[in-house]
C-alpha cells in the first residue's frame, strides 16, 4: 500500500503552499505562491491513482511525454496543459515573434495583434 502524499517524505499538501489567481490575460501558471511576479500561482492537484503495477501514477508532459512527479499545469483560456519543464511549456505556449519566429519569453512587445521579441 502506498501512503497518501501528505504522509510521504518530501511531500506537502498542495493547498498549504499554493494559491490560484488568474493573470490579466486569463492564464494561471503553477508555481509557489508569493513569488515576486505579476501572477499569483497555484499547484496542480496530485491525484493519487494506482497503476496495475501498484505504483502511483505521475503526471505526463504533453510535449515530451516524460512522466515526472514534479510536473506542473498551466491554464490558459480554460484549458489545462501539463508540463515537466519550463522548456516544454515555452515550446507549447509562448507566442512566436512575428519578425524572426523565436519564442517570446518575457514581456516582448505586442502591436496590432502580433508579438515581437
């Protein structure tokens, strides 16, 4: 039998550390509460499911397919996305620069509905 997440070493109940507030653009990003950013962060809730092998299931990154116990969710426009790294989240969600095609990480500039780095 696998103990609940709160009883295992190194695990803290998600509601104790994380909060949810949407960003001005309607996105919620899963990160520790209290970070000095324009967002308030929330945790992906861990759902304990047991596979046929008797092991707890982990979240799977929708970009690379990696199963990772520290995966996080990003919610944008009411759709939840699960990632194992910021690299995968950026690859999937960051807008591309309309001039050079690079992913815009950070503020960038938006003009006439286009993004630029």
